[in-house]
């Protein structure tokens, strides 16, 4: 089943649901013909998209809205904070092309502060699937949740076998280990998995965690891994400030945990636009370069 098919079944079988977009139809291009007046395109108007969705939510609907992640989280930020967050409305906000997935598009399209923005708003949860398979495993639970959600959309083909049991706020353990604990979310799980295999080939045991939901986050697995592993690593296509590294710092301070953490993130710059594989390698986020950074850190 595809993402589009899941939406179609949900909307046609539950009158509360409605699909909306700000002219982002790539992965839902067939839905207008299937859903009729339960599909609304507001045009390139992200603020209107969120405002309209909130009006519908106040009347018992559950809008699933789609827009470029950068414009959704920044251009419509005040509307999300005030209309969705404060009212705690069950609007599901699907961010298209988040992080490195914006590829050759320029800095204006690079959503690399979206986690920081969305997690700072009370009531709004965040789902960051690592690939298409992970998205399809968790999306129904997220859409059926009573809470508002920001979803980092991804349609990259799955290369990792996932645990099909999904629970909001619970991470997925990809591998167990005691030397290095790697925390990752979204697209970079694939590169983290390659790094894991390289590190294991050099004799290190690696605990690889796919966090899945960044908010609520799985504090139990994070603290457990901090106690178990000698070296922790955070990997994210997001600015260092406000993302996963900041989340770990908050959790560790609250629980009085001291840990050795290597952050692999975007720091103080926007990334160079390019085709996805090229930009990941250029920016130092390929599995090979991640492994090099980790080995350099543990050999200090």
C-alpha cells in the first residue's frame, strides 16, 4: 500500500478526514480525482492553508495538509503556533522535502531548523520516518492520533527491514551494541546503517536507534543507551541548535547523566544544493564519512 492509498482509504471511510495542499501534489496527484470536494488546494498560500485547516478542525474535521517543509514551518509558523498549537487542534502537517531531501533546491527550500521550530510549540508532536517503509508503518497511527502532528515526509525506498510494531513515542532498535550508541531520525538512518557496518567490521559493537518520533521522544531508550554505551553519536540533517543534540542535552541535564556525545549535524551554514547522493557526500554525511568521524572521535 502506498501513502496515497492510505490517505484515500482513510478519507473515504471516515468523513472527518480531508486532504489539503499548498500546490504540493507530487505524491498525492491522484487524490483530487478520487476525493472530490474532500481534497482542497489553496495554492501557494501556506498561511491560508493552515488557517483553513484550523477552521475545518474546529468543525470536527481532521485536515491532512501538505506543503514544502521550509515554507510550512517558517512562513506559516505563527498560524501553526497560534491556531494549531494553542487550540490543540488535530491538524496533521506534512512537510515535503525536509532536510537534505530538498536536494538541488537552494537555501530558501532547506528545512533544517524545522524540528527546532515545531518541537518548541506545546501540543505539537513530530514524526520523522526514515524511509517509505517506515512512513507506511507509522502514518496511520499518527493520522488517527488526537494530537496535532508535524510529519517529515519521505518517499525514499526502504533498504532496512523495520520493526512493524509502531508506537508514538517509542524508538526502533536497529542493532544492539555496547561500544557506540548512534541516535538518528529520518533519511540519514540509511547512512547511519552503513556507518554501523563499517564500525562493526573494525571490531566495534554498535547500538543503532531509529527514533521515529522526535516528540514525544523515547527518553527510556536514550537514557538506557547512555548508561550502556561508551560513546554516543547524534546524526541529523538539521542545525545543531534545537535538534537532536539539544534534545539529548535537555534529557541528560534533567536526569543528571554525563555522557560523551559526538554531534554530526549541520553547523552554522546552509548546505550546498546538489543531487541527493552528491550533497550527502560533499557535506560529510555519507556512511563512510560518518564512520570516519566516529572512529576519529573514539581514537582521541
